């Protein structure tokens, strides 16, 4: 599975230029990936992280360009929500590049709410970002 996920990210370096092979291997080995298969081929992957005891972070979501527009990202996200509920998570969080309007639109459609703006550094380049959160059904308001 390492090889298939690494290949998918390498083929999409324009979207995730900062992703390192050792990071992907650790995610797979740690059970922090949700994969979508077409036949025997991984065509979509979601990487997550247990941020705090009751908070799960969506790290990356990627679908092979030949399979985009088919609802695979939505299926991966919904599976991630089921996993978060099973782990008694009160909140899902993620950070996305402010320039990634397609992802921002997707996360809003999935019920995520913008809660903050931020900046980070990738290989010497300043990146403007947006923080999104989604509370579990038990929660009623966001903590800021």
C-alpha cells in the first residue's frame, strides 16, 4: 500500500509539493489513511491525525485526476466522519490553503465552518490558509 499511495502523491506534486515519502509511510503504518479503490488500484486517499484526545485533523485528501468529479472525496470524507464518531471525537479540524478555492467549496459543502485564518511556511514560501472545523452532533457551538 505504501507504493500506491506514494505514487498517487508523486503524480500530484502540483497539489502537494511538500509531501515526503517517509511521512506517507508513517501514515500508512500508523493506520492513518482511508483509501478508495477502483479495482485493485488506489485512486483516492485521505490522511488523518489524532490532534488531541477529542479532536481529529484531516491532513490531506487526494483523488487521482482521472477519477475526480465522481464523488470519491465525499465518500472519503464521510468515512472519516464515521471514524471520528467511532473514536468519540468532538471535533474535526483542517487547514487549507486560502488559494485552494475548490477545496474550500468542498469543505463547506461537507458542513465544515471557517473558524480562523493562518499562515505557515512551506520550503521557504509563506502560505496563507484557512482553518475549518466541524463539530460532532453532540456539540452545539465552536470554541474559539
